[in-house]
C-alpha cells in the first residue's frame, strides 16, 4: 500500500466534493417560489416507474380524471403521462433519470411518480434520490394519522442533503477502509425548518420535535439542531424540543407518549428510517403517501417500493393503490385544490375501513387495483 498515493487521491477527491458542495450552498440562497394559486393552468405529470408502479399510477390517473373533470375541461389542469422512467431505459442510457425524461418532467408543475427500482451492483443512483436533487425537492413531508389513538404526526424530512447528497460519492481503499460523507448546509437546514414550523403554525400545532444524533454527529447534526432553534425563535407559541433519533424511535412505539408528538423535523437518513416506522404504526407502508416539495416543483409518491415479486408472481394487477392515492391527496392540497383533496381523502377512508372496505390481499383472492379505484370513484 502506497500511503502517500492514497492520501493524495483522498485529498483530491475531498477537495472536489467540498468545492461542489460550496457551489450548491451558494445556489440555494437564490430562491424562487412558485405560487400555485396564481397559475392559470397546472400541469400534473405521471411517471409510472417500475414493477407495480405503472398499474397503481394508471389507476390514480383514472381517479383524478374523474375528480378533476371540470377543471380539465376548463383547461385549468392537464394530466400528462411521461414515458421513460423505467429500469430498462435507465440502464440502457446509464442514467438515474434519462435526459429526455427529465426535460419532460421539468415542463410540469407537479409529478405523481410510481415506485422505481434501484439497480444493485451497477453503482447507478436511485431515480428517487436523483429526482429529489434535480428538482431540488428539499422537504419530504410524510403525514401519519391514527385518529382512534389521537396520533396526528407530520414528518418533515430534509430530502436533498445529509447522508444522501454524496451517498454515491464515497471514498474507499479496497480491502482496508471506506468513507461516506454527510453534508449539512445552513440554508438547507433553514428551509426545511421553516417548512416544518410554518406547517405547525398553519395547522395550529404547538410543538416541533427536532430529531438528530447531535451527541455523536457533532458538526452536521449539531448545526441542524442549532439552525432549527434559530428558526423556532420566529414562532412564539410553538415549542421546539430536541430529541435523539434512538429514543424517538422508541417513543413512537410507546403508547403512553406517542400521541403527544405533532410535527417532526429531521435530517435525511433519520427521516427515511423513522417514517417507515411511523407508516407501519399508521397501518403499513402500503397505506401512506409521501410528498417531496421544493420551491418550484413537487413530486408525490407512494412510500413503498416497486414490489417486483408481485410482478413475478403475476399478481401486479392486485397491487393496493392506497398509498399512491394518499399521495394524490397531498398533491391536490399542495396545488390548492383542497375541496377535491378532502373528497378523495374521505373516499379512501371509506374504502379502507369499515363497511365499505375493499379487501386487498395482493393476490387473486382480493380486489384488483382497478376495482379499488372503481370503488373510490363511486363514493367520491
Ligand atoms: C424513501 C425510499 C428512498 C429513500 C429510496 C427508494 C431511495 O426509501 O422514499 O423513503 O431512501 O429515500
Ligand atoms: Mg424510505
């Protein structure tokens, strides 16, 4: 092992990363926010994705065509299918998002995206992570509610930096060691904190939990917490409380205390992990929607993956579209169609619980995604 050579390579690698991250931090200072209320026409793009993605996305589009029929007829909304975000195509062009697909995506205002498969062993980045970065979708907003238990949580997961931003750009010395990098910027933290506190204020919530591991990650997480507290100072009446991620994961399964939490703000990786836990508490990862919000674009998706095994078994048509339809509710709210959002949300509640429940098993003994969508449209 030539240590000097390794050190030189490491310095060069790190230098390039720091330079690029400084540029990203600088760019973040110039924010331009789209006001959806002021748009004459909203374009909603649909990316099917892989596995069960095209099936559940197709059914969501059918529901939205009915729900938004008047607005579509009046030219206020366009539903636009976007081709090309498939694993085959991505592997063929060697890009997480093919250039022409990305160009089409950027012509829309908001995107509904089916789950995409992340190829293993090719080094290719996940399409999700790439889209969040390309469209600067910095807020991953994941609500979970269990009304009968008094649980009404909203997670604000930072979505563009932290452990993810350089996740495919680590440094390793094969056979000896490996490094990954975590990056937290002031502005990146400020904007996610602002989103969380604004949401708390708008919805009449009184507390925001700042969840980090600042006792260990002394640079990045300590910065994250400090900046969240700076932002909190602008919100009198809302308490900002620090928690460590380990005890917070325990708190969420503590039935005596979990209903006391309201809004959470967290760095990327902790947010990824804890929102799966929360979704499971809220009825399973098949039932939760996820919003990826930026200043200019927003993307809405199911919280689950592409379920390739369902396709292999020939059961794709039996996939449960609840999660992506919950994402549609989040999307409708985001673009200001709150009445339609409430109608869809109430219809989904009716079809998921109680007497009107459509039984989805993921197999031929249950309903198909199309039957579920039909039932939703009937009660919507
Ligand atoms: C999510 C997913 C993604 C993530 C994967 C698919 C890259 O787990 O949206 O939570 O880690 O963010
Ligand atoms: Mg996840």
